C-alpha cells in the first residue's frame, strides 16, 4: 500500500517535541516518583513508564483519541464534545487536568494562527483537551487513525523519557535503550486501542494519581504543576 508522504511529514511535525504546546514542561507524576524513590535508574524508568502506559494511557487515553478522530472524521460535534468531556473528567488531579487543557489550548491556537486546519472543529468545545486538539489537526491533515494513535503514543513515551533524562537523571544512551524497549510495545497497544469497546474503557492507576497530587506541592521541582 502506497503511503501518503505528505501526511507522514505532517504527522511527524504534529508528534515532534518541537511542537510548541509545552509538553516538555510536564513529567506526569514521574518527577514525584523519583522524589519518592520509586524510580532510581533506567530499569526503574522503563518499568514506571511502561506501567503508566499499560494501566492508564493504553486503556483510556489512546482509545479516547481514536474516538475523537472518528468524531471529527464524521463531522460529529456532539460525539467530539462527549469524548473530550470524558477525557477531562478522567483526569485524577488538578495537575493532570491543567496540563491537558493548557496543551489543548496551545495546539488549537497554533492551528488557528498557522492555518493547520482543524481549529474550526474545536470551536464548539469550551475547554479543549490535548487529545481533542491532536485529533482535530490529524483529521484535517488526512492522517489515518492508526498512524495518529501510534504517533500520539510515541510522543507521550518520548516526553516521559526526556523527563527521566532530567529527573532521574539518565544518560542519553540509557534513554535510547528505554525508548527502544517501550517502542516495541506500541503496535499491539495501538491495535487494542482501536478495537476497545466503550464499556471496556478504564483508567485505574491510583499510585499515579497520588504522586501527581503530591507533585503539586513538592518543594523542589523541575517540571510544571
């Protein structure tokens, strides 16, 4: 099957750490896990990121992204609003909610200023989550849902590893080893996210929620709360 290289290039831009939405400024509980002594080295970072992927991101965030992609493709603002609200309501801490709203706002503003496409589809949403903004732009650029979900998850893993490089800290080579190991997990995660039924959506990671809450008042922080 011939791949649309134009869409691929745009997808790389959308998933790039250079995208100015502020992803680099958040650790999503990882910094608090380091402070608590739960993550001390590369093996610990890989385990932590992998467990958050399995217990939270893969079972809720990724399938919600898939549903948002479907809603925008169908020009269904009611469905887009429902799944955007569902994601916002799922955020376990003030920190997590503020993060996705700030990143969603930034991407919507960027899409409007640079005429990416997709910004108009977000106008009906009072607060835009980052998955909703990502889905709207990806749909406007004609990116296949499977590719969009894979790129979104890769960007999330990459940001977590970059946070680990600073907070643990890890060397660049260790970081690449962790990326290799976690990247191998993505193909089945993407397929599962696309196939998951509504009643099977789940997000149960109480340790992550507690650490994110603690991070909000952590005395010394590298990352935003």
